[in-house]
C-alpha cells in the first residue's frame, strides 16, 4: 500500500510542478496563459515558482515513502 501511495503522490507532484513551470514560462517569456492552473487561480509569475516548489516537494515525499529494495516491513 505504501508503494502505491508513494507513486500516486509522486505523479501528482510531477503534474503540479509541470503546471507551475508552464505557467511561469508562459507569463514571463510570452505574456500569455498556458496550462490549466490559470483557470483555477490568477497567480503572478513569481507564485508559479512556488507551485513548482510544491510539486518538487510532493515528488520528494512520494519517492521517500517507497519501500527500499530488499527491505521488509515489520508489523
């Protein structure tokens, strides 16, 4: 179960991070809105970098919750 949760959180982190990166790049370099995050909340370009950081944190948590190879869970 732990592995499934880790992969799910990791995948959500990838999507959130990608949306933050796309939102930042589109506003900063092209002056337009890309992705779906701008439909939910109108954020300034600097806030999209916070979304990227949140996505990276979710990826880190997801990877950290996976069981290490060769290690058995007890309990």
